[in-house]
C-alpha cells in the first residue's frame, strides 16, 4: 500500500472528526474518498499532508512510518485543498516559478520550464501573466492543481478538485487526473459521485469518522447493486407506493414526484408482482423500466442510516 492508516483519531473539542479510521490506498491507484459533509474527509487529507495533527493512530506512506503528532512539509506529497489560497499580486508564472518551486529546491531554470509546462497542462497558459487576484474560483482551482504537481510528487491528495469548475472544465481536469494514473497515487475526495465512477479504480466510503467499506469500483458495484425499476405515471402515484412497499420482493421505494424508484430482489418475480399491483391500482403508467443502479444509489444506501444519527462536525 502506498498509504495506510490504522486507528486514526481526531477531535475538535467535543466533535469526534475521526473515530478509528483505517485507510488503504494501493500504489498507482486513483482512490475515490467519499462521504457526507462532516464525515472526516478533509481532516484525513490534512493529517496525511502534514497540515493537521492526529490525536492518535498510525500511518505509513511509501513504506515508511509517518509522524502524526507534528506538522510539517512532506516533500513526496502534493496537496490541493478545497479552497487554495494565493498571493493576489503575483502572476501564476511568478507564483509557481519564484515561490513554490524554491520550497522544493527546484533550480530556477528547471522551475521556469516546469511552471510553463504545468500552466499549459491546466489550461492557464493564456493567463500566465495576469494577477491572480482577478481569477475566478475555477481558475484558482486549476492553479492549485499546478502547484500540487510542480515537484512531481509520488502521492497526490485532492480535496474537491473540480467542485468550482464548469462542465467543460470539470471534464478537462478529470482527463488530466486520468492521465496521471500510474505516474503517482491519487486520493480524490469529492461529493460528485459520477466523477468518482468515471476516474477512480478504488473507492472508500467514510461516515462519522469511520471507514464503512473499501472496495475496487467493479467489485463494489457488483456486490451492492440491487436492481431498480423506475415507474413513472401520468397523474401522480397516489397511495400505490405504500402498497408497493408491502410486496415481498421489494427492498425500498424512493419517490420523486410522479416517479418511483423501486429497489428489488429477484427481478422476474418482482416484475410480475409490480405489474400486477400497478394494473390493479388504476394508475396511468407512462414508463416502467429496469435500470442499472449507480454508485450514487450504493452511496446513499450505505450512508443513510449513519447520516441520520450524525450530529454534524468538522469535514
């Protein structure tokens, strides 16, 4: 494992942000780190990057034990916080070449080359001489990614790297993350589940400071997927959802206006029972379709019980 933690704990006053977290990131993977707000994602990334202290626990990175009770720079790690901060009077080229590169003892000629290379890679080459103070949040996010990559780290920690980008920008950054696969190990914290499903090969789901599960993406989808029937009506569902919940093969019924999403076991038996139930209800059915569940369905299924008990806290 390129990163491993054991019994990681962190409190903020009375709030327990991490409660014995065990994390395992395989070398060369893109690890999707998922959890509701307040689950402990940002705290975990802060501890791994050396920006926050842990109260208790152990961690290993690149095969070596990491001190968790002290703050400090970890040269093998690149970090993109959720809201990166910059000196507004500097240009992106100055910031990368003259401020960030010397922190990693990168010689000036190499720093200039690396800055230009990264600015082109993150789509900021046309803004290379503009003052950062005038940048949009999306542009600052791109610059933050370039900053995280300047020293070619073995480990890249990304906290919501595409949250501020428009759809086109999101696609470009995700393609960039995909292009880094194999060059470094990436931990990607995000709430955009479709992005995780697209680029991550390993997924960890955290809630209330504990790891609920870690699985390869394919294994997770195969293990937790329940078939779903989507049923859409012309004039509303009336009392039918309660009737559907009483069908033996139905696990869960979700409602969204005139649409019901029915999670089932035994597809054919459930199909027949649902069709018979709808036929007797008098509802005008517009659509009855078996759909493939997504990572979002699994995520909501796994975190809903824990989230209901949560009282909030640090991210």
